[in-house]
C-alpha cells in the first residue's frame, strides 16, 4: 500500500521566494492547500483554473487514477516515461544510486517530480520540504565561462553518444548526472536540455546550469533541442519555420541553430523568464483544458472546433484578450498547414502570465514533422471532415468557433499561403537536410496548397 507522500510548492515569481502550497498525495487523491501568505501576495497560483483568491485556503482535491495520479500541472513537470527521453534516463541514474531506489510506478514518478520540479518551465518549484526549498534558493551560482569551456567538449560528446544510441550507457549517464544533477524537465518527443548560454548573436557551445548568471558575461536561459539520428535535418527545418513565423509577424523567441562538437542543436530563448531572470507562469493548453475536464487526457480528446470555445471560457476567469487569442490560434493553424507542421498539439500551445494579465505564448515548436511518414497527419487536434466537401472550406468554417467569420477564416488561410509561397523553394535549397525528407515535405505542402486552391479558386 502506498504511504502518504508530502511535498511543498514554492515560487520566485515575485521578488523573493515564497511558499505557495502544501501537497499531500495518497493512493486515492492528491490534496493541495495554498498558504495564507501566498494568497495575500497576489501572485499567480498553481493554474489559471486554481485562482488563490477564489480557492483561498480550501483544499483542492484531485482524484487519482493510474494514468493521472497527480493534477495535470504537476504531471507536466515529470519527464515522459519512454526510452528516448534523456532527462528521464538521467533521473533514473540518480535514483538508482540511492541505497533504496524507489519502486516502479507511482513511487518512481513522485521521486521524479521532486527531482525535476524546480527551475523548470513556468513559475512552480516543487520540493520535499521547506528546508530543502530554503537551501536551494540560497545557493549562489557564479560559474565562469572559462571553467565551463574546459569541460564543454566532454559534455557535448556524451550527449551526442546518449542521444544517438539511446543505449542507457551507465558510464555516460553517470557523467551527465554528475554534471547536470537534477535538471528541470521539458516535455515533448525531441531530447531537450534547459541551460543558460551567453547572450550574444553567435553561440559556440558554452553554457551554464539553467538560471545561472555571471558577473562578467550576460547569460540567457534557453531550451536546447538536440537532433536525433532518426530525425536527420529536423532542426534545420524547424529553424526555417521559426524564421517563416517571425517574418509573418508572429511572436517568436530568439533562436540559435548550431553544430557543437558534432552534435546538432537548436537553442530557443525561454519566454517564461523576465529580463531579470524571474519566472513567468506558463501552462500549456493541454494542462489547462485537462484541469477543467477529466475527459481530456491528450490532444485527441479535444476537437479543433472546441479549442476556440474553450479559450473563450478561460477568458472569463482571467484578463485574456479572447478575440486576439482566438484569431492568433487560427492563424497558427493556417501556417502549420502551409509549412507541414502536423504536430501543433495542445502541448505546443500555451498561456503565459497570471490571472491579471495572460497572453497566448509565442511560437516555440513549429517543426514540420510531416516530412517523416510516421508523423504525416494534417492536424494533431482532430477535425471531423465531411466527405464530398472541400477540406479547406471546412477548415475555414471552423473560424466561427474562434470569434471569426468563415470568410475571415478563408482570408487567413489564403494570406498564410501567400506568406509561405517561397517555402517549398527554401526547403529544397537546404543542402544539410536529406533529399528524401525535403522532397517529402515539399510534396505534403504542395498537396495542401492545391487543396486550398481547389476550395477557393
């Protein structure tokens, strides 16, 4: 029988760290209670749907299931349990070193949360207890770039081997565990590490632990995506798509595409950090929707036409420009369709900020995954297409669920096609991407453009 487990949630979203809540997890439920000091602080709480001024010190109860033992916001902080996830393998190595490693299942997932639940995406930090929290916040990270350069090549070389082989080489994992320690996690299929890099136009591989700063060189927090052999050319294609979205006027973080010691990487500036390095609340649409409805477990549980309506409902409980958010979401879909990004699921869309001011998050994962046959789907969030009606007329019609008219939806789709008219030519010019992948992506995008022209000749 599972014993009760206790944790605390802190945040440094304000000028000073403050305890947000206490957590108790049992076999049947997870209970979270805000502290009075936190409620009085006026800071954003656990979720947009868990407003401290409304909940007060009443206990929030989440009925646990085997697949979702903890609230969605906490589950999102645990690295996915699949063999290719590098961070999970690092955590597994750390846990395996304990005199009594945790048992598989909830015990391991809980310990993973305690290891990974600080300085991650968003403003929540999870600790075993308040003493551990206080000790962590008082640590002073003042590494130097010179020291970092000394061990840089070894770390990137180990990362290259681990990502390339997924071998679970305990020697390599042990070295990574020693260097990175319990690093914060970032979800998704592609291997990612959260680090800080020098804040300058060019990057040659130097880095510090996430959140670190030096007195001499300005650093910026980034998410670094690491290319895996089965996705040869992906990061060059994603870098192109980031540029396409920038040129179209979307909010897109800075990025650095770099080959480091034979390892292909793409660093993207973290938009959940202020200029002063303070965390900004972030929640994916997935965790927000799942917090509001137990039927939602993944992106396939929500129809595309529901997304716009759900965003409108969320706008009733926070200061969100509903119309702008809805229109931006529809524009993002249009550009995803015209660039072969069939992976625009609910975890790749999110809200940034708290109840008093919240925005749709920037574009941060526009990878054109349809270049790979196993990911070749038009939309990650499903639509019920009717036989006999032009597909893009049906997509345009869904604009009415996003505060727009069908004709406005049509115009957005056509404008996206015009803005990306050179996309296929740009893809074919990318010599670092295998020809088969370039051709596959161009074929997909060309097919979508033909369907759009057929719907609106």
